[in-house]
C-alpha cells in the first residue's frame, strides 16, 4: 500500500536550510508514474540549486534530487508500457512536450518546456516521486538500484559528453574534475569506449580513485606548477589530448582548456559553476581549429545506452551510501571538494 505521507528533504527558500520532514505523497497525473525511490545520488547540481547559483528560478519549496532509482508503484490512466513493480529511474529531464522541433529530433533536453527534477518539479530526495512516463528511465531487473542511481545523471551526462566530443578508440581525453561524481563515471565510460584518460583533479584520494578506474595519468591541479605543460606532456606525442571534458564545479579550468587541447581537438563544457565564463584565445582557436561545445545531460536513447553499459558490467559506480536524513552532511563535504566519486542516499534512513 502507498502511504499518504513520506520523508523528504525540503528547502523552503534559496540557500536553505534543508528541513527533513514528512510531506504528503502525490498522485500521478494521466501521463505520469509514481516511483518509490529507494536510492538517490547527490549531484553537484542539487547544491547549485540550493544556492540559487544559476539564472533559472527553482520551484519553492523545493525537494531536490534527480538521480533516483526505485520501483513503480502507481500508474496514470494513459500508461500502458510500464507495469507496477518495474524498476525505473527519475532523471534530470522529468518530462518534455514531445512536440517541439527539439523533441521531434531527440534533443529533448533542449525543449523549452522541459520539467527538471529537483529544480522546477520536486525530485528524488523524497520516498515517492512523480515523473512523466515517457521520460522515466527503464531499469532492467538485473540491475542493483543502489549502485545504478548515479548513472541516472552523472552516467548519462558523461556518456553523452564523450559522444559529443567525437573522441575515438585509441585517442586521448582529458577529464577535468575526474575524481568527482561526473568525472569518476567519465573515466570509466571513456575506458569502456577504448579511449585513454588523463585525469585532472586535486589530492591523493582522487589520484588513487581515478587510477583504479582506469585513468592512464593523473595531473594534480593543486600541485602542478604548469598545468598546460603537464597535460600536454601526458600525451604520446606531446601535442595534447584529442578532447577535453570539463566537469569541474569551479571556473578556473574553463579558462585553460583551449591552451592544452590538441589542434583539431574538441573542448566539451559540462560543469556549471556559478556566473562562470569560458576563455579562449581567438588566435589559438583559429590556427588550432579548436571546437568548443556545451553538452547537457542526454536524451532517452542516451539514457538507455548509458544504463546498458552499466548492466553489462562495463561501469562500476564508485559511491558511498548514507541516509536521506544526512543530506546536509553530503553537501558540506561537496562544498569542500572532499567527495571522491558519488554519495548515494538510502531513502529509508
Ligand atoms: O548536463 C550537464 N552538463 C550536467 C549534468 C550534471 C552535472 C552538469 N553538471 C555539473 C554540476 O552542476 C557541476 O557544476 O557538473 C559539475 C560537476 O558535478 P559533480 O560531478 O556532481 O560535482 P563533484 O562531485 O563536486 O565534482 C567536481 C570535481 O571537480 C573538481 C573537484 O575536486 C571535484 O572532484 N575540481 C574543482 I571544484 N576545481 C577543479 C580544477 N580547477 C577540479 N578539478 C580540476 N581542476
Ligand atoms: Zn546531476
């Protein structure tokens, strides 16, 4: 039986505080499903939302979270292709119009009417969450709900970003922020695609993690005296990596990437630090024929593919688990850059 009340982490206003309390369980609309969230990853985006970092307003009060894995417990009247008891995931893109030219061309994240989980609609830091059935991630029954949670944002996003980078097997990608949630997944997706990884992050814990995940080299941005030189030196011919994935949550690395990317290379911008700008020398960009592009989560096909890499065992998510009630503790660590990999919340605690 579905309870009428549930535990949730609620932010009444921008900046918090977070209040762990009981709130009502909602009923799904005709085109929606209700998912009993068992586990939810904590993405840095959730912290940006709480801080009001971006020029896009959140819902208030807000239940954050957009990496939720759970079990379908109720179906809207129109839903035929999902059954009660199925495993399903709530991702950042909660729903889109399915009609605009972007939706028609499977660029659903670009839909102007996209509903965003844990941002414009309540997300996965609660025990029961609603999502549009068309966008719910289908999770095969042989997947573990705890370890798959981070795939639902971090995994999808970096998988898409790697595809957008155009990097091919045998080539090299530099992952900036490689020890964090997105970065640790990016190391593994890259490796699974046959791409060599230069991991860039700070500290020994992240060095150990990224090397365990298959990165060939580690460049410590805190200790390096010349980051551009060190990253170039980590490539076979010294000419720099074919692609750079920027998944750090601070602005500084967004100003350097074009200096070390290889001629003809691609810089993919994914991290979203507050009020940040990219910097690139016009001269270098032209004579090196550099591409710079943004990449934003993924569409439904990217979602299915990213999940399939996980199901086949190509991706082992690196995470620690704690209770939903302990979210503030996770944010405190995240703020200090102290999380290697991801934190997953168990909604029963
Ligand atoms: O669709 C998208 N584009 C998308 C999807 C999901 C998340 C974008 N994001 C954004 C988040 O909003 C956030 O801004 O990607 C960024 C990273 O999210 P995350 O992986 O969840 O954050 P994290 O776990 O805190 O990892 C960030 C890492 O960056 C490192 C930190 O040490 C940490 O490991 N880092 C920082 I901060 N500054 C760095 C620097 N100068 C750095 N690494 C290298 N050089
Ligand atoms: Zn996210």
